[in-house]
């Protein structure tokens, strides 16, 4: 009872007003800080759009040059491989024709031998 006598009663309407005021002040501070952050992001140090486009253009040109070089290298490798295969096929064809001519000459000799025996 002694403690209750020393503490004055809390005026709730006044406390509610202080609480609402404190929330309002914190809301305004949060709003100001949010606007300041967005302004810093908007007006911060970003490269101008022209410099950014030049950088992107140079990067794309570099990539295209590299891809072009890679394609030319692959084309050259495929061309060399095709030439080598063509040479191998030509050599194989020449050997096959040589073998065929040997067989034809062998058959022609056999036919001439048989003709010689028949005519005698």
C-alpha cells in the first residue's frame, strides 16, 4: 500500500498520445532515410550511358573477333583433314586401279594362252 501511494496514476490518454507521436516520428525518420537511400542510388556515381555503351560495344567486338578466329581455325583444320582424306582416297583408288589392271592383264594372258592352245 505504501508503494501505491508513492506512484502517481498513469494518465493513459497522454501516454497514448506520446506513443503515437513517437511512432510518427520514427516513421518520418524511416521515410527520410529511405528517400535519402533511393536518391543516393539514383544520383550515385554511375558511368554515363555513352561510356557504358562503348564498353559493351568493345566487349562484343572482341567476342566476335575471337569467335571469328575460332571459326577460321576450325575451318582450316577441317579443310586440312578433308585434303588429307582426299589424298588417302586418291592413293587407295590408284592402288585399286593398279590391282584391277593386273587382274585384267592376268585374265588377258590366260585368254591368250587358251586361244593359242585352241588354234593349234
